[in-house]
C-alpha cells in the first residue's frame, strides 16, 4: 500500500475518533456539572431538614429555661415557604437553668421574619435545653405566642 493512502485512512480514523470524543465530552460535562450541583443542593436541604427535626425534637423534649439575648447578628441564608420568610440569625444567649449558674451559648438558627422583632439584645426569651448536652438550645417561639413558628424555622 502506498504511504499516502495509509496516512489518509489514519487521518479519517483520527477525525472520527476526535469527533466521537468531543461529542461524549460535550454531553458528559454538562451532565456531570448538573449532577454535582444537584448533589450539593440535596445535601444543603437535607442538612436544613435534619436541623429542623433536631430543633423540633428539642422543643418537645428539652427542659424549659430562660435566656437573655446578649448579641444578634444576621446570617446569610433566607428561606421562603409560601409567603413566609425565615432568616438565619446567630444569637449569643445567656441561659439560666433552674439551680444552675448562667452560661453563654451561641445559637445559629432560622427565625421566621414575623418573630425577628422579638429577638433583640436585652430581651428575655423562653428556651428549651437538652439536659444531656446543655449547649444544645432552641428558642421556644411557640411559647412566645408564635404558635405556627415551628413549621417555618
């Protein structure tokens, strides 16, 4: 066989292989990026759901206590359910349990927008404390009159 014919055939094969590789890459890359994005969105929402379940469990089973809000700062997350918005807040609380010395706890939590005005520095709020782990605290918004707040935190 003539070398020019071999080179032409090899060039055609390489052209086909290159085209197939480019098609596979152009399909695989967007699928991979979409899959990674969906994975992180799933992890974020499952983490929020676990946090909400833990908070609701603590509101049900935790020991009642009082806390003084010492400091309030806004987080970066906002969620909306229907027309109700919840915003992430970090609160530094001085917790007072029965027959115990007051102690300070930092709590990052989602707060319904309707309850934000009630959570200001200097305000006393009811909380629920995990007796086994006193640093686990949840603000008892239902006890403050926000009966449906558990659904939106």
